[in-house]
């Protein structure tokens, strides 16, 4: 199933959503032109490598303040890197459809902060789970799961315009938003089938579903809090 839009009116232009999509595509094109050694070095530097992030965190706590910007830079930059075409297209299709309405509800600046913080929190959880791992985690899967959680809370009755590809036939569908809650986690298993190859590997499986589930809950809680504030101020 491919989400292409929803049945809700567009309330504002999703400039942050489209800007983050453009950034992700631009960086992916940069990844494609790198050779194997250079790509490995690039992802080890800008991806979330738990062992490296844990070491930088310890240095920052010990007062080596130069470690802090390197730590934050890796946690943020990794959100816009992708391991292959499948992850890039899957993530950005979901983000384009579900991000636009969440951005309209939260506001441009708050949405950007929400997205980045959700990504940092879910990436940090990967580090806490296995702080000695040398393989990089890349992609905004946790942040986009949070966007999906926010959308589910904010627009539970929305219908998602979708396309179901059947060999050479594309069947148009209109599906409840909750269907994509399950489809999001199902499609995660396909990302490893189309992936760059580096010595340490990329996005090792195991706890990724749990961290994305936590991202989903974070997004749902954030949207619930926002809606409560809107009702109180109104």
C-alpha cells in the first residue's frame, strides 16, 4: 500500500515537511556518489554509532565540551541519512502524507522541534540498549513513527488515499488511518533488502521495533498535550 494523501483540507503549506524531504533526498544523492571506504567513514561519523555516541556522552559529562556539538550533530544528521532506496521512499512517502497535517496543527517551528527531538530520543534509546555497538543507525524511522502517532491522535477518523500495486495494475483505495499503524511496522522488515554495504553493517535489527513503538507513543502523547492546550486556550 502506498499513501498518497488524505481526505482532510490543507490548512497551511507544509514548508518544514517539504524542506526536510528535500534535505533527505539531497543527502541520499551524496551517499550514492561516495565509494565504499568513503561511505563507511561518512556513516561512521554522521550516523548514530552507539559506541561512539556513548564515548562522546562520557566526554561531555567529564567537561570536554567540544564533544557536545559532535554528539548533537551526529544525532541530528543521522535522521536525514538512509540505508537505501526502500528506506528513503518508504519513510518519505509516510512523512509527506502524515507530516503535513501534524505540521499544520503544531505550527512550523514546533513541528520541526517535535520531529528532531523525537528522532534524538529514539536514537538515544538505541544507544542505551547497546552502548558498545559499532554499527551506525541512520534514518528518521523513530521520528516518523512519532509523526504517525501524532496524526493518529489528532485525526483518528481521517481516511488515507492509497494505491495498492498489483503487478501491473494500481488499485485506488481509501483506508482508515489506523491501517497504516500496522503497515508502517510491516514495511520496516523490507528495508534491509535494499541497503548499502559497509563493514560494520547498517541499522542492525533487534530492538528497532521497540524504539519505533516508543516513538509512536511519544508522538501520540505530544499531540494529546497540544490538543489539550488548544482546548484550554480556546
